[in-house]
């Protein structure tokens, strides 16, 4: 019920908060699933990433929260996109791209899979270009999570998994990743399978822990899915950001024998090329599974940005050494950040890939992760993400250990990380009193 001012009256908000999850409107289900529902006002909050960036701006804090690089992607790729937009002799028309994406990019993704993973994909039917990985994840979950079923993932997990699972009318169940190594407990995953389970969501390399699943771990997840008749969505957006000292090289799940019958994989040019704003992603898998995903995807965005797609195709074909240089720069950022966090008394993990470390705050404070992040932004001038926001909060069983973890991004220039660490060193003890 709306009041004259357009705001929901208190009684309506309270009433909505009491409605069982199953009977709430979709907008509220999505928000509850992603921890962005404000139960007091029954309104939707921005994502944890946007809230953290806004708080960083408001308090002039160094933003180690939202995962975006503070240096642009490679100049030659920016120039390729600009040329593609303005020179019709070079790029595609600035009109709708095909629903599956530009053929040149589908071919480049297939070629990258062949070269990197020895996986053969038919670019005409087994590669689909999406508006960021986000759209691929959404389409796969809506396509494969059966209404009334359960969806399994390792916790903490990317926020959109919760929202999309709720939109599909399914329930997300988490299996915690445990400190200090955050390796996936595949036995616990199998123990969580019930006769209602329809889908497994995995993310390797993993946000926020940086864990790269081993070939054996991937093989076992595929085996579980095959034996129990489940599908898998494997989020591989950090595939090109694995560090030299990782215990395992990343392999797409599609390289596991038998995986293509049950799994689709999602990739992101934004992450691969430090161009998160371009929102070009892809989803790969068998003709049969991708056809089902298409059923949803073509009514989400239909298609997007042909010039960006064209430019990314050039980048995938020849990265000019960018992937190796970027991974090395990220690994150096990780080391700088870990050193600073350790000096401040926190216990950061050693991410093998991606943009983030997670740090245990238990030794320096009794505050919860979310409370600590508030103090950190306001009084220390450093913004970070409470891992609690990446867990399933509307269920009572939320894991305590995960509530004490805080995620810090190292996809930033060394001077940005150094400034954040200086602030931690100088201000954290007083801020924690
Ligand atoms: N999955 C994970 C694990 C992520 O960290 C992100 C953030 N980049 C996404 C998906 C979304 O990717 P994109 O920006 O390409 O939509
Ligand atoms: N993937 C980014 C992160 O984990 C954020 C993406 C977003 O803001 N939606 O920080």
C-alpha cells in the first residue's frame, strides 16, 4: 500500500516483512536473497558493492571494497573499441548485435578455450556472448534452478547467486569454505544434496577467497552432479587472473570428462582485461544446455555493445602479453596488501587468483565484520566488504566463522594500497580503542 507521498506506510512495510518468503513479490525475494532487503522499511538497498563505494566517497576513504581496478585496461584495446565505434570499415555496425553475440567474438572465445584448455567448442552453438558475466549467471540460474528446488553453493558466494536463485523460486543452500585455506569440501557438498536439489553453483577462481579449484575437486563436483542428476553453473570470471604461485592452474570445468552433459561455464571480459564497465561476458557449454540458457538470455538484454564485443575479440586473439603482466601486477598488489594487513594485526589469506584477500579480524577486535567495516570506513578511511554480506543471511544457520572475515581488494595501484595501509597502521589502533 502506498501513501500519498509515494512511500510505503509503516504498516504495509511491517506486513511485508511478516509475509513468508515464498509468498513475497519477486522484487522482495530477489532483495532478500542478496541481503539487500531493508526489513524495517521494506525497501531495497543498493548492492553491498555500491553501498561500500558510496560510503568510501562520503568519508573520503581509500576504496578497497568494490572489485574494480583503479587503472584502465590496455590502451590498444581502448583504441580498438573507439575505432570500432567510429570507423564503419573496421568495426561492426552500431546496431543490434546478434542475440548470441558477434560471430567474431564467439570464435575468439572458442579459440581461447582450445588454446588454453584444449576444449573444443562450436562457436555457432556452444558460445553465447552476454552482457557481463552477470547476465550469463542470471540466465543459467533461471534456466536450470527448478521452482521449489534447492540450489547449492559454497559460502561465501557472489551476491547475484542469492538474488537469481530467489527469482527462480528456488532456495539457496550454502556449504562453508573454511579458513585458513578455503578449499572446497566436496564431501560436505555431496552431503548437502537432497532429493530437492537441482543445481550447483561454483566459482573458480573464487571471489572472495581467491581459491582455484584443483582438477580433482572439479572432477568430483562433476561426478556428484552426474550421479544425482544435477546441473552446474561454473563462474570462471577470474580465469585469466591466476598467479604464478597458485597451487593449481585454472582449468575450465568444461575440460572435465563428462562435464559438458551437466555444466555451463561463465566468463567475463571485464575481469580479464580490467575493463569492468564494458560488461562483456560469455557462457559456454553444450548445444543442448546453451539452447536452454538462450531461452532466458534473449529476453534479458537480448544483446549489447557490438563495438565492445568486437574489441574484446581482438584482445582474446592476441592479448599483447596483457594477461601475464596483469597477473604479475595483481600478485604484487596482493603481497603489498597482505603485508600491510598483517602489520595491522589482521590475518589475511593468500589468494591464488582474482582481486581479493579475506582477513580474519578476530585478533584485533570483538566487533562483527560489518561493524568493523563501518569503523574502518568512517574512522580509518579505508573501505572494505564484510564477508557476512556474501553469505546467506536470512537463514539462522549462517556460519559464525565467515562473519569475522573482511574482504579487501588489491586490484588497485600500489600507491592506493600503500595509502590504505598507512592509514591502517596510523589510525586503526585508536579507532578500535
Ligand atoms: N562473478 C563473480 C565471482 C564476480 O566477482 C563478478 C564481478 N565481476 C561477476 C560474476 C560479474 O561479472 P561482470 O562484471 O562481467 O558482470
Ligand atoms: N564483482 C565485483 C566485486 O565482487 C563487483 C561487481 C558489482 O559491483 N556488481 O566486488
